[in-house]
């Protein structure tokens, strides 16, 4: 069957998840072996660094998923061609592996342990599984559509905290520092703090799962009213 005509039901998601987990562990070993050894920034942009570790991890993930699913597309942060759509990513309805090989490169460069390998599988532009692995803390987050999310094999769920005054909110600023974008981000954080919220944390995406009550990725959500 051509990959462009495949649907979610045509794919063994358990098999795909195992492949993604093993790829994440392999890339995680590269991160662990190059963590805090003085690896250099190759400067993609001033606020969005890239290193030899990013490229090595992406190559490993690409080889691993292509070996098992050779007809699936692959979209890696460091290797995409930046053409074909308004936001620079070529996404079709075909099954597509999506990879951020070092999610949190700036943290990695500065020896901060909030860094991970992020791998997802998208079918018909819908995410069907995801793996986020922090090799420093040995935290493996996995999720399959309709089957919940797990941390190191144990089921996890979103917090049921309903009171903002008792919540911890996690946010990030991302690489875009355009004045208009930065003003919006600071405005949102200011409104959250003034609400008031009990605590606001700046952290990497994978760390929201257990102690954080709400994660507000600034580039995705509208400003709070």
C-alpha cells in the first residue's frame, strides 16, 4: 500500500511506538555522552542554537524509523527544507515521522538537564503517537491516540486542579524575540501572575506532566482574557 493512501488503522501503532522508543533511547545516549563536555553552538540563529549533537541524534532517529517504515515521510527540525508551506514545513496526509532531536538545545548547551528527544507520528495531519525522552533524568513519556499517556510505563493524566490561585503554571518564551511577539508573551505572563496564580515556572515541555497544573506554550495559545 502506498504510504500516501494509508490511514491510522493500517498502521500497527504498538510496533511504531516501540520503534520510536528505541530510536529515542539511541538518540538519548548521544545526548548523555555529549552533555556538559563543552560542545559548541553552531549558531542556527542567536536564539535558536544547533549543535553536532542535534545532527547526530536526528540522523540516528531517521535511520531507525526508516529501517522499519521505509515508505513513511520524515520531518526533522534540522533537515527539513523550509519550503512548501507558509510556515516552512512540508506536511502531507502521508504517515510522517516528526522529530526534534534535541528538544531544548539551549538548555543542553548550558548544561541544564531539561532537554529531551521528541518523536511523533502524524497520519493525515493528525498526531497518532508521541515519545518524549529525557536521557538525563531517565524519563520516558509515551502516548498513543486513544490509549492515554505514560511516564516510564505508568499511566499519567492531566491535573484536576480547578483553582488558579492554587495552581502552578508553566510557560516558555521560545526563540522568536520580535518586539510585538515578546510584548504579547510578557502580557500573558503578567495577567497570569496578577490573577493570581500560585506559581509560574519556566521549563522544558516534557516537564509539565506531573507537578504542573497548566502548560501555556506562548506560540500556540491566544492571550488570556
